C-alpha cells in the first residue's frame, strides 16, 4: 500500500464511498478513524465497523464486481491509502499468505456481525450499551488516560438502541463509577465492571 497506494484525504463526516456505488478500491487507514454503516428502511444508521489506523476496509467486494454494500464515513480528518481492485487482486494471486490474511479478516467480520445480531435481538439496553462501549474501546484502543472520542448517536447506533435510551444507560454507568464522560469523550474506569454486565 505504501508503494502503490493513492493517498486520499477526507474531512470529518465526509463520505469515502456510499452504499450502492461502484466498488473500485480497497483502503488502508494511514491516519484517522472511519466508520462503515448501513441504513434501514426508516433512515436509521447502523454502524457495522469502526476502522482505525493500520486497518483495511472495502475488501468485502474485492472478488466480485458488485457495488459497495455499505457506506464509509470519516469520523475525524482521515488520510487513506487506496489501491484499485485489479491491482489488489494481482497482489493476492502472487501472495498466498496475504490471501489467507484477507480470508481471516472476512471470517472475523462474519463472526463479529453474528455476535452483534444476537446481542441486538436479545440483549437488554444495559447489555447493548456496555457492549457498544467495549467494542469501541477494543477497536480504537485509546491510551489508559485517554477516552473514546465518539458521538452518543454513533455509540447508540452500534448498540442498536435509541440515543435517549443509550444516554440513560450512560448515566447509570457514570453513577456506578464504571465510566466518566465530558462532552463526546467517554473514559472507561472499570472495564471488568462493564464486562460483568454482558
């Protein structure tokens, strides 16, 4: 990617690609954070994945000539390296180890989606909210003294609950000493305490 990738820059909240658009590239995040989303029939946003520095995305349609099945949006100013699908396919044909890495990523995505669907279908609001915070904590991996800088609506979207319900759960977590928050910044004070809710 560093040798052959095209450098692309996106402002916060800018679309990198939209669901239904023709898929041309596979991306690597050089700097910043990206979310991939799908919209339901009522226009509600569901976050599929949070992608941070060093992560790939857009590879789900690599082997097929199909449109993107989701949209990708920069959460904050983001710099990407992009390689077109044809070049990426040629690289994979010549590098079987890398092909296995991509298969592993796809398998991990499928397992993650299944776990989230079960959580959204059967979990309580507290469980969904705790799971959402822990997912962002795991994916963004902030330094211990730092928090997760993310909007409440994005966190609620990952949890699959209304923002109002999510905010009530956050208030409960704060009162229980599990988290602290200031503006968009949420700091997890007790990871094990949140995990015990799941």
